[in-house]
C-alpha cells in the first residue's frame, strides 16, 4: 500500500499535523451539532400497543396528520411473528413538542370509535 500512496491525491499525502487538524475540526463540528439534551430531540411514548400491527395503524394515523412517529418493540416479535404477550407489545413514540397534539388526536379517535360502536349496537 505504501507504494501507491504517492500516486493518490488528497488525504493520504497530508502531513500528520494536517490530518489531526482536520479530525479536530470535524469532531468539534459534530460535538456542537449533536450535543442534544433539549426536549426537541426527546421522544415520548404516546401509545402502548398490544402488537406490532396495532402500532403500525397508530403510527399511520399520526403521520397522516403530519406528526412524525417511531415504533419501538422487541425484535423477536417481528422475527417470529408474535401477536400476543409481552414480547409482542410495541410503543409508538413522537417528538416531545408534538406529544400533546398526538395524544389529543388519538383520544379523539378513540371517542369516535366508541360512539360508532354504540350506534351499531
């Protein structure tokens, strides 16, 4: 590999000091942008689903209203197709600033579903 270094442009021909300076600049830029810790980056659980399919429906409902959502659950449920029990449970998460909006949307949806079931009976 050392025979080819002279023919390659850029990073391979830089001195050790230049390489260190570039690495330090990159590290400081990444540290300033990914320090985090504020509530904007925090995720909040807004729904605990019994299984992955229910979590997908809830996620789809939230995303249709413009609320980004993630699903967190056990990998074993997806691998083995579990639909009941603790391993099948999944959580739907949204960014903290949108949690109240998401909860209001989901609670209004539950009320609509309950009232339509009462009318059907």
